[in-house]
C-alpha cells in the first residue's frame, strides 16, 4: 500500500495533472475504467471529478445484493498554484482514495475480489484557491460544496468513508489518522465498535476519534463554523457517513506544502481497504439500526440538519 501511496502522490504533485491523466494511470496501473468530468466554477477555475467502480462478486454492478461502500477523497484542491508551488496538505484525501482504488484494482486482478462493490470518488484541482480559517488557513475549491457532493456522493453507496486532511485544528493532537462518530440523516451516532476494531487491528495501536459537533454536519454556506469538510457528504445522502481524518500533533494549514506524510496516508488507506473487505461482506456495521429507529421514535427526524435551514437572522 505504501508504494501505491507514493506513486499516487508523485502523480498528483504535478501542475499539469488532470482527471484524464489520473484515469489513464488507474487504467494502465490497475486495469480500472475510471471516469473523469471537468466542472468549471463560478470564478472561472475548474476541477476534474474522478470516479471509479470496483465491482464485487455479488455486488449491485453484477445484479447482486451485497452492500456498496463509497470511499470519497474529500478536499478543496491538490494544489494552490500560483500562490503555492507543489502539492498541498489538503491533497491527502485524494491520494488516499486513489491509492485505495489502485489496491482494490490490483486485488481484483489477482483474484481477490470483494463481495460487494466499492465506488471511489475524488476531484483533481492543482490550481485551487486558499481561504481564511481558524486556527490556520484552508484550501478553498473551484466549485461549491453542493457541486462536489453531486459528483462524489453516489445514491448506490450504502455507507461512506470520507477521507480528508484534518490537520488544521487543535481538537485532535495525534499524527496519523482518526475516525469520527457515524453520522446519518442529521444524527451524530455512537462510534462504530466494528470500525474501532478494524482501526486497532490495522494500526496495532489505540484507536483515535475526532470530535465533531452539530455545526460540522450541517451544509457549508450557512454561516457557522465547520472543523472542515470531512462530513459534508452526510448532507447529501441517507447512507451512514464516517470521516477518516488524517491528523497532526500541531495545526497545519491545508494550503501548506511539504506537509504530507506518506506513512500517515498509507495507514488511513489501509484501514479503508479493511473496512471495504468487511462491510461489503456484511461483517461491519456503521451503526445500530434499531437504536436509530428508537431515537427517531423518541425525538423525531433530524433531517432538517441536512438542509441550509429555514430560519433567518432575528427569526425563531
């Protein structure tokens, strides 16, 4: 896995890289048929959305019923040119997701096919804007969050891992990766015990959990603080979403170059592969369906948190 991470990192650390180049890499290296689509934002910048399906033996792509896992590489951009030269910290989500696609493609070619499908999606923007954020600056994106979700969140995903660089904060002080609690339809649920097991087994270490708040699971653009975009896919799906946060001991700007650590990306990607194996085989639960049903019966729906909101300043 580390070799794949290094190769993908080198591929993306190029001012001329685009979605077509990434799709060609996935085809020649792993035998995968990836799709690439260029979308231009309101300010004239563009990004290329890349999506690849790795079909399982009993997945929906083959007419089966095995569950589908989505692995989303969440980021604003892989580069901030011309302001910054080189690949930025924010790119790690894309690197991890594409390395996962490569690994799954290689496994399938050797005969190690998963039970269900895995859909990997991310976007390639070597010239994305930066934006102010506390405690350190973030990367912006050539397109808004609704567009990103529309191209990265697939209705056939039964659960989603959202991998995102999460170094620009003071709430997780660990170099490596952490996971979030499961978020589904506005509910922040308990941390999945199955995912904690897989994290312990794949790292050989104690599990780390990133604290999230109600603000973090609401859509961007509502004027409230978000730790970052790691949980934005939860605003566009009814599937359970778990963030896989690539973290640091001290706050690091998302637009910083020279900040990516391939070993940390590898750990997060290897964890995602183990989740893919278990989830598509029906051996990993992201949440307890009965407990969620009980919460909804007691307190009602929380799906309004997936919307921009209905109240205005000064209203009730």
